[in-house]
C-alpha cells in the first residue's frame, strides 16, 4: 500500500502540500481528486521520489521509493504520457526500461499486447497519436508487473473504447490485490471505477475513505456533487469522520 504521513512541500512562499496524511489500500481502485492547483501532481511526485518533501514521509510497501532496488517492478507510474524519446520505437522504449530494471525481455511484447499496441510496436513513439502515446505510457507502468500502480489522468486522449478498456484494466488489477491510485478530473468516469476516494484542496486533506460511505455521510447524490460541495470557496471545514485515518487491516 501507499502510506503518506504529514507530507509538506513548499516552493518558495507557496505551500503546495500541507501536512497531508492518507493511505491507499490494496485490492481497490482509489480515486485521487482535487481542483487544479490542489497539490495532486506534487503529491504524486513526492510518492515517486521526483521531489523531496520538506517534512513528513511517504512509503510504498513499507519503503521509500528511492530505497526500491528495481522501482518498475514495485511501482508502475504514468505521470506524463509522452515521457519518451520521440525517435525511439514503442518497442525500443519499453526494451530500454526493461533492461534498466532487470525485467524479462519477454514482458515487452506481452505488455504491448495488453495495451493494444502490438501493431504499432515499431513505429516511432513521437509519431503516435495522443491516445496511442497514452497507451504506451500505461504499458511502461505495467512493464514490471508491479503491485502498485499510480496513474495520472490515464484516460486523457483515449476514445470511448479506450476509456472502457482502462476502466476495466484498473478494476482487474485491483481485483488481483494490487494497489491502484488514479487521478482524474472526469468525475463521472471515476465514479464508475473508484472504490475509495482521497480528496485534497490547497494541499490539505478534505476527505478519505470508501466512496459509498463518503457520499452517504455528506448526503451527496453523486461524486461530482460531493466534490463541488467539499471544494467550493464557502465549504466548511471537513467533518473529522471524513479525514480520520482508516484501519490498515
């Protein structure tokens, strides 16, 4: 699982993440929500060791990301769809990642098939459409068969068939007992996918827990209503029941 405790990150006078604590449990899809500028991307970068926290800790499976000997075999992440050399083929991109993390070469073609890119494997990555580039980014996240997945806007650029595919993929990965953290602004889509919700605003935790329970306690009719009510400028301080740490059992 992912465990964040009192995470704080400042950029000069701006506090991007402020004493943020939450956990992401295995076996479910957890939706990571917040308005633009709420600190979601910074939090994901802190989890993945791309930024260093000023205070607090975050662990994946009990360890800091930088202590993982082969990170792609522990945590698969999609933060930027086009994080590749544009002149390298899709297959070559995955082959380089596999070699760097001692991943079996056979996983490259297996993963290309999983994401539906087998016929485009030899095309230069820079020539792929946005949707195909998104699938390549997801392939990179899946390459090491990791127990933890962190996906930022994974449906961006996908057509309706692709959106259904990634929805079913995330559910199947969670059903296998993996930890799946997904950030998205498409609340109606996430409502069909996520079991748990972590909602932040201005770098602070607003709510965390099973979606059904949060909607019931807030008397919101939908995830969108809950989100807008909890993050509106006039919203009251969150009910402690919404942010109380959950059992790790």
